[in-house]
């Protein structure tokens, strides 16, 4: 593979030129506002500089919403899972799924890859290595000029007159407050809750267990027996990583009779569903999503083969964990088929919606409307896990459980896995970015426009720029 800085420079120039050609309408339309501290208020604060936050900011900038700030608690390059807990070698989605480029051909991953490694390399590429995806995301944000502040975490959101207050904490421990008219939470899989594991596993000492999204010291698992719960892609990736690190045995426990190999997110990747799912009534949205999220995500062939090539990989089918205790420095599991002892447990058990688990929502978590508050499915479609998902407005904003208690929720937009029940795959999914990000951006700009209607009306009345000189 050949690194080609000149070609990347040429590509950057082409992107800037392309953006200039499609910049219409160029006219700025937002007026600076002052916050309670006398300092300028951001029109939008985007929390999270992963692919969703970057693409959202890019979309806002194309709509001439430029007074924005993107923050991320991670250091530059470490946003999202790609260089941390994503333990696969490549993306799972096909290489031609576009997203952060927002339909600009020169900004696609393919264009970047061809500039970096050549067209032949792209043609020969099967799936995108995850580190390259992370590198590409940095390129996108730099070339379009997204203003990102890394090492800055959002601690808490609170209302402040006609804007929102964001209490921030920097990686050096310094705290700071900023104000914004709107907030987009592009905070990833756990953005509206937490990584979930059974309570009896959480109760074990941390040296005996981890979630698949935790920072796991795999080198310490050499020569040990590892048990993994779950049969989704991340569970298999963690099992493979433990095997490659020299674990003596890795046992993966799948509660189904056989692991689920269907990937429903592949089925739904068509324009009709991606564009119009969010416009369906509640009954149809619930029906589709309970089927899709009920199936959970299947794993790709490579993920399975990566485990299967090790003779010391043991798959336990139709066996769920029902309890756990510590015994002689090891974990003792009870399962639906008996008991099992391991040195270390990894839960590939996904996320759970729980607003109260997020410090950002302190003070208003209880008034965020969920699907349980808005829709009662027929008995055969009931699902408590899905009922806990937030019920979002058409602009991805939170809705109030009790109207009037926390009206500022209409200015907090969630673009994460939590958006899925209301909007289908949207945040936290590459396949939907091309349709979902423009929809989110349009919702945010609509809110900003409507809030300024009086000013726009007065501006129109004052408008006196002649188009022609009468002679
Ligand atoms: C292991 C794994 C593999 C995946 N593989 C694929 C794949 O191959 N194809 C596909 O389409 N999808 C895949 N996904 C799904 C999805 O594309 C990813 O989860 C992707 O990272 C989502 O991007 P995001 O920007 O929404 O969230 P993230 O990339 O997770 O970014 C969220 C960011 O928000 C920041 N943040 C969170 N809270 C705060 C806070 N309070 N203050 C400041 N910053 C904060 C985090 O530091 C993080 O950088 C995968 C997901 C996982 C977990």
C-alpha cells in the first residue's frame, strides 16, 4: 500500500471546490445571541465527535449554521469504538455504504481510500479496516473544518432562559459552562442509558468480569478460561480477541438453540425504509422495530471463522447464565444446563435505555417520554426493553412525559441507538447516515428558524434592496 500525501492534498482541494459549488443558499441567517454570562451563545452544541457528531456538524455547516461547537470527552482520534473497544479487524458493513460524506462523491470513503492507497487497492479491498475508518473520519472533520474540542465532557444540561446550559469538564479537571440554543447528543450506543450486563454479573468483583465495551487487558487472559455471554458480533469479537491473546479455553454461551445468523439491518437497507420509517404511525413503527431489534444483530462470516479456527473455542448453544458467585478467586456460573467455572467473564450483552444512568440528564431524566408513555402494543408484541426507548419527535428531540414541566426538552435532540424505535436506524448506524443526518439537520434548522420568526418577519418588512434601477 502506498501512502500518497500529494493525492490527499489534491483530494482536499477538490472537496473544498465541490463544497463551494454546492454552497447555495450561502446567505447567513442566524443572528448572534448573548447568554446569561454575557458571552456568545452557540446555535448548536453537538456532544460527541464520532461519525454521527461529525456528519451532523457538517450538515449544519452546509445549512449555514456555523456558530457551533462539537465536544468529545475522548482525545482526538480516539472517538467512538474504532480504536478502543471495537475488537473486529474490519467494519462489518460493506465498503460501499456511504455516510459521513453526506452524498458528496469526493468526500466518500472510496475517494479517500483511492487517494491514500490507489484505485487498485480499493478494488481489491473486501471490508474497510476499522483503523482506516477512524482515520477517514478525522480526514472528513479536518477537510470540512468541523470545530471540535476534544478532551471535553458534557457533565450536565440545564435550562437557562431561552437557551440551554452545558456544564463541561475538561480532561485536566477544569470545569466550564457554555450556552447553546440547541443540543444534539451524538453520544453513541450508550448515549441514552448504559452498557448492560445481568445484575448477578455486575455484583461480581471487577477483576472477574467486564462488558465487551470495557477496556479489557486481554494479555492478562493468557492461559486462563474465559466465558463470554451473548452471541452477537461483539461477543464473538471479544471471544476471538481472548483466543488470539492465548486464553487456554474460551466458552461462548448463547441462550438461543443456535446463534442468530440473520442480519436484519441488511434487510432494511433500502431507500423506502430508511427514508420513511419515521413517518409511519406508532403501531407500524413498533411492529417493525420489535421484529428487527428482537432478532438482535447477526455476526458476519469472518467474525465466526475467527473463533472457529481455534480448537479451544467452545460454543454452548441453548444455555443461558442464571446466576454467578465468586469461588476461590474464580467465577462460578449457574446456567440453564448446570454450572461452569471460569477465570474471567465477558458480557456481550448490548445496551439498555436508562436515562437516570446518564448524569447529563440529571434533573429531567424522569420527564423524558418513553415509548411506554405513548404507545401500548398488542399483547403478543409487548417488550419491556423496547418500551424504555425514548419517544422522539420528528426532529429527533426528546418529548415531555408531562407537558409543560421541562419544555426545554424540545431543544435536546438525540442521535444515537436510542433514536432507533422512533426513527429506525439513524444514529449509531452507518447504513442510515445518508438519510437520517439530513433529516436531523432539517429538524434542528426548523426549530432555529421557527424560534426567530418574528425577526424574519420584521426583516422582510424592512427589506428594501432594489433589483433594478428604474430610469
Ligand atoms: C464494536 C462495534 C462495531 C460496529 N461496527 C459497525 C459496522 O461495521 N458498521 C456499521 O454500520 N455500524 C457499526 N457499528 C455501529 C455504529 O456505526 C457505531 O456504534 C458508531 O460508532 C456510531 O457512531 P456515533 O458517532 O453515533 O457514536 P460513537 O462513535 O460511539 O461516538 C460517540 C462519541 O460521544 C462521546 N461522548 C459520549 N458521551 C459524552 C459526553 N458526556 N461528553 C462528551 N463526549 C461524549 C464519546 O466519547 C464518543 O466519541 C458498530 C458498533 C460497535 C459498538
